[in-house]
């Protein structure tokens, strides 16, 4: 009889420790302390594939938003995708959290449109003789012609 009770106590303690870490990470995110929040989330990672609990969905949301704030687009996409997949059809997120998820996706998309060239857009790099070189048109206008690559 003692063992099941001890097992239950251990499980409850572990769950509350994870909840405490999640709350701490969320609080750090809300304070704009993104590096510290990322460290808390990484240290107490909840598997992307573990059940569809509200806690796991919230974790994925805040970890994704934290990584986005730090400029880690790949990590942000991974965790925001997890939050979206977990929330789909389960309503695990609160309405305000769902709005944050939507805004984060929009921010991620806007950042990618700013930093990634449009499909079919000419590249600033031209293949010449097997080596990548900047095209002269890509150089700043203030650069003297003598300093341009290939002008010697």
C-alpha cells in the first residue's frame, strides 16, 4: 500500500515541478527576459510528441514565441507548429493564447518575407568560373570602380 502512495506523490511532485518551470518560463517571457526564458524551457523540455495536454500546448506556444523573439526562426517554427497541431480540435489554448499563436505565425511570415528573396528573384551572387562573386551592380554606389572586384 505504501508504494502506490509514494509513486503518486512522486508523480504529483514531478508534475508540479514541470508546471512551476512552465510558469517561470512564461513569466520570464512576459518580462522580456527571452534568453532566461529559453534556458528554462530548454532545461524542462516537454516533448513535442507527448500527449495533447493544455500544459504541453502552452509550453510549445511560449517556447516558440521565445525562440522567435531571439531570432531562431527554425526553432520557432518547430514549436509554433507543435502548438498549432496540439491545439487543433482540442481548444487546449486560451483564446488570448490562440491570438498570440496567430500573431507569432504572422510575425514569422513577415520576417521571412523581409529576409528571403522572392522565388525567381535575381540573386545578388553570380556564378562565374565556378566561384561565387558579387555582381558589380550589387556593390554600393560609393565604392570607387577601382575597388570593385575584377576591376584590376
